[in-house]
C-alpha cells in the first residue's frame, strides 16, 4: 500500500488537499456553465434505474432474463473502460447498466464519465451498485445478499508489515495520521465513510426478499466447515438477505486478524454503529463520484442502493490457514453472481412498478445521507470531530 516515507507522505497529503480544494471549485463552476449552455435536457436518456456492475459476469448476470432486456440499446460513453465501453439500456431507456472495471480507480473513472456525460440526465435516477464480495462469517454466508448503510474505506490507512509492528499493536493497520490502531484518523481525505438512505435500503430489502435465492452443493459443503465455531453461526446457515456494512480496499485481503481489524476500523469510523460485513474493491470510489455529482445537482445521493453478495469468506474456517482460504477458489461465486440478479430484479421492477406514486419524487431519508465531510448538508452523525480540527 503506502510506501512513501512518513514525512513525504505528510507533505503529499497537505499539498494534495490544497491543490484539490482550489482546482475543484474552479473546474466545477466552469464545467457546470458549459453543461447548462450546451446541453438540451430532452435529448438525453433519463433512466429510472442504473445498475452498476464492476466486471463482466456482474453485468452479464442481468442479460437473457424475462423481465427486461438491457441489450436493446447500446450507448458508447467516452471515458468508460476500454473493456466495457458501452452503457446498455432497455429500448425505452428506463433501465440502464454499466460495468466499471474492477478496483477503485476503474470505478471512479467510469462513474465520473457517466455522471458528467451529456448523454444522460441522471437527476432522478436510482443507482443500484450490485456486485460480489468477500463476506464476514460472523454476519452472513456465501451466496447471501447484503445491503450496507455504511461504506468504509479501510484501504485508506497507514500500514506496517505484521512482522514489524510494535509489540502492543493488535494490527499493522493504523488510521491515517494516528499513532495507534484505535485512534480516530486525524487526517481525513473525505472518502472514509459514506452513509446511504436507510429508508430506501429497507424498501430495497423488502423487494429483494421476494426473490428466491440460489444455493448449491459446493457452497453448502464449504460453509458447513464454519458450523463448529459459535461466532460463525451465520456462515453455516443458508443464504439470506442481510442488512450489514461494507468495506472498500483495493487490496484483496484474507484472514481472521485483518477481518477483526476491519471490524474495529469500521466501528471506529462510524462512532460504533457500523457492522463490517463485506469486503470489496470499489464502493467508496463509486460513492465518491456520486457525492461529487450530487453536490452539482447531477445526481441524487439519496437514491443509491448498494447490494453485495458473498462469493467467498474473508477469513478461514477453524483449522484452516489464511492462505488456504485465500487460494481456495471462490466457492460461492456461482450463487453470488446469480443472486445479484435474483435479489436485484425485484428491486428494479419494484422501483419501476411504483414509480409514479412513490419513487419519482424520491424516498425521504430520516438518517444522515452523504460523506464524512458533510458535502451534501449537515454534519454526519458518525463524525466525532469537525474536519479541520486535526490539520
Ligand atoms: C448491444 O451490445 C451487446 C454486446 O455487448 C450485443 O449483444 C447486442 O446485440 C447489442 N445490441 C444492439 C441493439 O446492438
Ligand atoms: C479489535 O479490537 C478489540 C477491542 O479493542 C481488540 O481486543 C482486538 O485485539 C482488535 N483486533 C485487531 C485485529 O486489531
Ligand atoms: C456517538 O455514540 C455515542 C454513544 O453511543 C453517542 O452518545 C453520541 O451521541 C454519538 N455521537 C454522534 C455524533 O452521533
Ligand atoms: C465506503 O462506503 C461505505 C458504504 O458503501 C461506507 O460504509 C464506508 O464508510 C466507506 N468507507 C470509506 C473509507 O469511505
């Protein structure tokens, strides 16, 4: 992860923040003017739902189904990944889909391209970020479909190799700017935590409950290995719909200790309320692009749902080594890919069927919705300190 010496890192952080603040204000203003002058709103596609997948299979799972056909209309969007250059839409444009490419960099580049493209009007669009993930056996099992309230950026931390950590440290990950693993990060980049619309999440889960989830023999056999450990009870049960939070890191990690460190960090950043449950490589990047677009009125951040299905356990079962778990193939992969669609189609149809009466005007949020900086409104409830206190 971070390899710069500490002093160089600090200089980078401070310069980076200043440059980012100045450039952002300037760029966005002029960009908005250009958009307003040049673009006729009525020439744009105005989807009601935009499905976001991260790699090919997460996109293809939605194809060849009875309910809708996303391959009726392809639109090449400048700035999309060369692997997935097109947005796919139904003929009437009410449902669209893109595949971003995996990892934080692809996610944010593709989303930004979409959000600032003059081909779409996304101001009333619901975004369904739907992909597979590593799953915490304390919370759910492979094949389960999870819906986070919080997305936490665990990749954004200091790291010391485990063999060189101070004897009293429980992990080699340390929040940025902190002096110990349990200290709230004094250095905030702004992408550390996102909180989503809880009322919308609950509606999405109700829709998802009506889907029949897939399961298979390999998954059943593998999850039975977790049955003897009381703390892993959810891992041994069949897949279900679960409300629990997600963590983003480009690093694909495995292990009991990194799992616990991620649980701790999620709690630390969310004032104790986040329940770390899935690990994936994109969501905070995707959400950051959506927050920035929402600041400029180009998208509505209260219309975002994240759905992550478990493809593999984030840590070994008892008696198994971390590397055995990591190098084992993703046992739950087939049902995880299938369950994106089996839980996701009812969400898409639920939004479309109740568009006029309910979804067109939006689902009012009763919780804080936005990022750790409060970019979209008041200060988040999960923040313990004001931004700027620390710098
Ligand atoms: C859209 O692209 C897909 C391949 O990505 C293709 O199968 C489909 O036929 C295309 N649809 C149209 C209308 O050209
Ligand atoms: C997580 O936090 C608990 C409680 O503070 C601590 O006992 C445990 O060692 C921590 N785990 C890791 C891996 O940091
Ligand atoms: C953080 O949690 C504590 C204890 O649960 C609570 O009293 C406090 O109000 C919370 N802080 C914020 C900003 O929500
Ligand atoms: C990443 O996004 C999730 C919501 O999907 C949020 O719970 C988490 O706090 C975010 N993490 C960071 C570091 O931004």
